[in-house]
C-alpha cells in the first residue's frame, strides 16, 4: 500500500473520519481529475483563494459525521 494512502489512513484515524477512500486514491493516481483540453472555469483557484481566504479552513467538516451522525446538521437533510 502506498505511503501517501497510508498517511491518509493515519490522519483519518486521528480525526475519526475517512479522509480519502482507496477508490478516490486510485482515481487521483490514475490522473482522472486532470481533464484534457482547456479549462472550463473562468476563475483560477489561486485567485479564488486570495479572495476567499477568510472562509477557508475555519472549521473541519467530518465526512463521516456529515453523512451518518444523527446530530450533525447535514445528516438530517
């Protein structure tokens, strides 16, 4: 198992969450997120981050809690 994926497992263990699934890891390593052709977006990520930095990283949103915890707001939807 690749070290990069093992590190996400360890991080997930500390956070009590699933950071990255094996399927997601394989997709990333298979370059499935890199589209061919020109960019479809008009805003660069670096530009968006510069404009929205005060909203990024303010709190951690647990993937597990969001989908499975009864008391978590998004799980009630």
